[in-house]
C-alpha cells in the first residue's frame, strides 16, 4: 500500500498515484544500487529526500533500505527501520523480516536475529527456508551448535527441506565449537536426506576435525571430496595441513603442500606456516628451513608465525646460531619479535649454554615491555643456580612468584624486542 503525506488533497486523480508509484520505484532502485555499493548513508539520503517531497515510503522501499543497511554492516539501523515501519503502520512482510535477520547475520549478531525470528512467529508469518538459513548463518558465531542443529528440525516441522546452505551453516557452527563428531554425523544426515555436501560443508568439517586433533578423519573427508568430484579450496587444504601438523604427521603435511603447488589451489603463507609447524613438532629443523626458503621463492610475505615456527624447530634441534640468524632475517623483513619469538631465542641460547647471551636477551625483552613466560624464567633461574650467579637468581625470583600468581594462559602485556 502506498502511503502519502497528510497534506495532499483527496481529490487527486490516477495520474497523481501513477507519479507517486513511479517515484517510489525510482527510490527503491536507487537504494538497491547504493546497497550493492555498501553506501548506506546515500541510501538513507534517498529516503530522506522522499519524505522531503511530502511522500512516505512503502514496504518495498523500506525493505530495500533494510537490505542496504545489512550489506553495510549497519544492523542496529536496520532493526530501527523495522521498528519505525511498525510505528508508521506499515506492515513488514516476510522479505522485510528476512532482510532484517540477514543484516544481523552479516554483523555477527545472532541474538537479535533470533529475536526477529520470534517476531515473525508472533505475527503469524510462516518462516521460509531463507529465514532459517539467515538465522543459521547468524548462529555460526555463537558457539550454539546444538541450537543450530535444532533449527534444521524446526525447518522440517514447518514443512521445509533444509538445503546445502542450511547444512553448511550448521557445519560451520560445529566447526567453531570444535564438535568434530557431531559434524561427521551431520554429513551422514545430509546423505540420508539426499543433500550433497559442497566445498563449504567439507571445509567446515575438515576444520572441525583439525581442531579436534583428528587428522585421519580430515584426510578421509578430503578423499570423500575427491570421490564426489568436489574441488578442494584453500581453506580446506590449509585445515588439512594443520590437522597433519597437530597429528605429528609432517610428511603428510608436506605431501598436501606439494599437491597444492602442483595442482592448486595455490598455497598462501598460512599453508607454509602449518607445514613449518609440522616439522617443528617433529623436531626436523632442516626440513622446516627448506619449507621456509620456499616462502620467499614463492614471493609470499612471511609473518611472525612463519619465523617463530622455524626458530622453534631450530631451537629443538639445538641450532642456536640458526635461531639468531632467523631473528636477524625476521627484522630484515620488517617484522618485530613478539613474546613467543623472544622466549624461543632465549631458550635456544640457554640450551647451548650461551648463558650470558640468554641473559642479555632476557633484559632486552623486559626493557621492551615483553613479559617472559614461566618456562623461560625457570630455565634462566636454573642456569644461574648452576653457575652460582646469586645476584641474577635474586633478580629472577620475584618474577617467578609473579608468574605463579597469574591466571593460566595469561602471558602478560605485549610489546616488541627492539
């Protein structure tokens, strides 16, 4: 229904209404265009301009603007517009409500999305599959995997058939919550309902297995993708390499990386980082350095994780000179060492009985605002005890007490080693 300002005469003819309808269609097109550009403010200006002409928007215009707010990550404004429609006696339709849920989903606001779903039911609307898929997508950031799975059952009770989008969103919820077993059960459920998983579904499930330290299951899922002629993407391959790394299978991790280099998808720095970490856990420092050299050869930019993993591999391999060399390379790449870097370097020097060098690095670390972790301080304390360096022992003891009083997992404030 077209709603116009109160000031117009009731004696207007058909042409007036035709002009109003044309103006509303024009506004809808403009708002939709700005929405695609994620230019929310210009979209809002169109609505303001419409009202300045003495006209009021209809449901279509408002729905388009709510959708534009969603693409622009303005979920509060989208819900405010929804509330304004009800105050102005405009009756939102299902498209309006779905756009509102989608706006919440795009901004990772699962609770408001559920509230809009509740409103739909109160208005005696019947949610469609678009509604449920938007809610499921919003729930992926909530760790409410059980509620996400329950949404699939609710959709079926409404006579709807969840599709691959529904299941993929649910699989992502399982992945975020590290529920690998439930994820595999979901895949079996999809097959029972005749829904073919896609690369997004498999990517989420492989990541769930990686987080659950289940590399054989991750490998089986990738084999299953190949069986169904589903091409692996970068996310899936990186998750598989990481799964092999966590499973202490460096050779498998390298095999996956080599396949990526040969047939795609092209690996990124995350791929190489996971492979280097795999060799680090296997204490294969030379192999880690070989993979590190390929990062530059592929014209990729290494990051702190790259160098930290390579340095840790060398530290475990008792190659303290290599560790210091990598520290120099790290700085040459414009990267600033973080607490992990500093601890690895100090431990490497301490392992090689380079006590004085380890102590100097420790002092630099503290001066730069980096808080050493408990193993680093304990190692230095042990070295000082063995070498009868009483003054250093006394300096370290308060730090040990402070670390013991900290809550688990808090390594203190960040900083950089200058």
